[in-house]
C-alpha cells in the first residue's frame, strides 16, 4: 500500500515542478522583455530626437532586456539637453569617442530621448547590454542637479521602474559599475544619493 501511494504521488510532484518552472520563466520573460521604442510619461514632456544610426553613438544593437537604470551627469556645466544630444549626434562625423544615452534631462527639466529603448546606448560600459541610461545636465562644477532636473529625473526613473518591474535596488550610478566619478554630486555625497533612492 505504502509503495503504491508513493508511486502515484511522484508524477504529480514532477508535474507541479514543471508547471512552476514554466510560470517563473514566463514571469521573468514578460517582466523584463523589452520592445519599447518611443517612451512617454504622464506629466513629463519627452521629445523624441533619435540619433542617426552610426558606430559611434547609435549602433542599432538590440537591448532585449532591461535589468537596471543607470544615472549619469554630463560633466559639462551649463550645457543644455539639446547641446548634449547634438554632441552625441555629431560623433558620427567627429568620431572622437563612442558615447550616448537613452535620455538627457535638461536644466529646465526638459527630457530628450536619443535612443529607442529597445536599442543599446553607449554610456555604462559592461552594463550597456541590460540597462537604460539617463544623462543629467547640471549648472556648475559641483555636478549637483537643480530642482527642475531633479524632479524630472524622479518622475522618469519612477516610471521606468514601473514599466520594467524594477526596484530602487536596480537604480545605480555609473560609479557603481566602473568607479568613475559619475554622477559627481551623488558620488561626493553618498547621503544625497541614498536620499534620492528613498524618494523612488
Ligand atoms: Zn557616466
């Protein structure tokens, strides 16, 4: 009797494990799978000015999954979102370096999207392959974002977290990947970085 019961139970347990595995797999694919090009957010005006496809700033390579959001600063005090977008665009001619980001947030809180979200940007080294990059403008050498930029960053990051089912643990600084002092103010002031994460 005991033996027969065991034999009957085993296939059921096996099937349950298979179903669980399928469920977890489906959840993983559906939450991180990425096919978004132009991104829109309520209460935020995002201009879509996609770069020309070129090897220096928009490779056109697919970004199949989004596992994180990386925050940067432009390191160019007083420059506008448009200036930085045009700098990325001009790299196709100047060929001086490889650089770009999905979004640039300007000094008036304006947002320009330069790269479709289903393509990689050249901003975050070995995390280009699975993250969204956001560059932020800043008025001076301290790298601190003004109130307008900060507020747009909060709205944009919250929205992306929601879209890609991420938590604040998935929001990182360029510094956390390579040790580069970027975004400078949030590297110099760890407490302000934690404060920002706590508002998300
Ligand atoms: Zn950076």
